[in-house]
C-alpha cells in the first residue's frame, strides 16, 4: 500500500529528522535505485564521517534507508513518506562513449571488480541495477563531474553529467580514462577465461 500524501506528511512530521538526516534522504531520494557508498555520500554531501554515520544509523533505525553490500539506498518506507515531487530526479547525462562488450562478460563479476575503485581523479560513488542493466557511478572530488558506466549484455555506455558546460571536455577525457580501466578489467577476465 502506498501512503496517501496526507498520511505521508503526517508520518514525516512524526519522525525526528535532523538536518543531516534530511540531506541524506534527499540525495538518496534523487537516485532511488542506486546503492550509494559511504565515501560517495560523504564526498557528495560534504559531511564529517561521524555526522554522516550517525545520520545513517538514525535513518536505518527508522527504516528509511537500507544498507546493502554495495552502499546505502532509500527504503520503500523512505520513499513513501516523501512527496514524489519533493526532490528533483537525476539530471540526464551526455553520452561520452559507447562500446561493445564481449557477450560472455559476467556483468556482476565485472561490477564487483570495479566497485570501490578510484580512477585518477574519479572516486567510486554508487551502484544501481535495473532489468538487464547495471550502472556504476564515479564523481570527481570537487563533485563537478559524474560519470555513469551503464553495463548491458554486449554493451558499455559511459554518460557524463558536468556542473558547467565548459567541463564537458574534461568529462569526455575522464570518460575515456574510465573506459581504459574497464577494458583492462574485461581483458583480465577474458585472459583468465582463456587460461582455464
């Protein structure tokens, strides 16, 4: 059952949400299918690790966020108490690169190999999974560029979101750097398959 707007507003008012709790919920609400890593949340929200940890603990106790092996995501209850239009959805990215992935690449294994990796100035940010697709995101330390690697059987697409149009060239270069890293992982996987 989905809470009606009035019920959601009343339930939200009953919760003792602090400012840090609200900003964490806002960010997770903007990417509801993504599991965002602790360090990704810390960088994106610019919160001290202790404050973030306490906020996540409170939100988990109230069943508003869920911790997964890949990070934190908003729970169905967290989504239900927030107005659907309360926070903007993610900004669509600009395609930087599209490539063929060998059909026998295990997307889950590739995702796990990439999880948590830092690639030059890119810091691992989040993971989400949809029907037939996995998406891994990285952001620059200044939060000015986000790159999303979308993995589908036989296909890799890298999308960029830049804070300003003049950063799209930098985003493109970083997209190619990310592609090189992913290609090395795919080759490592492929070589292991040939030797076995």
